[in-house]
C-alpha cells in the first residue's frame, strides 16, 4: 500500500520508532479521514498519499518538541496535529478544540474507533471562556497570527506552559508584534519528509521569573 510505504519511510526519516499498533492506528486514522472527507469536506487535500505527507508527517515532525502532560490543540480541524500526537504519546492527555460541528463529530468517531482514552473533543470556540488555565502546552496549525494566539490561548496556560505555533516560513514580522510580556522560548526549523517549503515551530511563553 503506497500510503503505508510513505508513512514508514517518513517515520524513518524523522527517527521515530513507533510500535506496530501505533503505526496501524495512524493508518486507520488516515482511512477514516479519507472516508469522511468525501461527505464532510474536512480537508482540501483529497489524495491519500498527499495526506500522509501534509497531515500525518507534518504533525509528527513536532513530536520531539512536545512536553508536559496536558495539551490543547486549538482549531484542530480534522484532528491535526492532535490525533497523531495522541497516538505517539498515549501517556499524555490531549484536548482537541474546534468550532466546526462536522469536524468535531468526525473526531468523536475517531476517538471511539481508534480507542484513544487520552483524547477529549471540545465543540466550542477558544474565546468561549469555558476552559481553565491548566495546559502545559497549547498547539495550533490554524491561528492567523502569533498575536491572536497569545491573546486567546495565553490565559489558558498553566504556570510554565508554552504555546506551540506551527508555521510555514519563519514568522519574523509576527514575532516583532508579539505582545508583552510573552517571549520566544524556542524556534525550530522542521524537516517534513517529502514536503517542499519551509516549516517552523515557534514556542512562546512567559518569562520564568514573575511570569504566571
């Protein structure tokens, strides 16, 4: 199966050693995404092989930089990067948030079909005020700007928590507009197997001294 071969080669390139069960779950997630996408329009990408690279491997490229026990994926859409990361890290708790009902219904089905007890799905907006500041990490591939992400997600970080923004090109202009007191805690150029173009992960948090 071409998709499985692309995934296996990508995992080797990323130096990720996953169990057979984890690799099977990633493939089952892909199959569900392909099936539901026909009716629900979950992603503009239609080709399953392209989905492996642009969705699965793109999400898995951030695995080495994810820490903490409780993580929130904001604007998760079809579950990216939350579902792949939850498969890799069964000991971490992942909460997936999206305001689109079709997408969250899909995610509820994914969680049930793949038996992912470490995943919770929220059908709401980040601005709802219904979430508590308990997250060690908040991830997103969807925020328009880092300023918006700090405004809407920053208050939900636990002490010492970090925002993890997945970007294409290095967002120099956005970083210059980062509101105080937030600072850049890390910047990582990501290499996604088979994917042309730049990818970056930006970690943002509060200064350790006096920051909470």
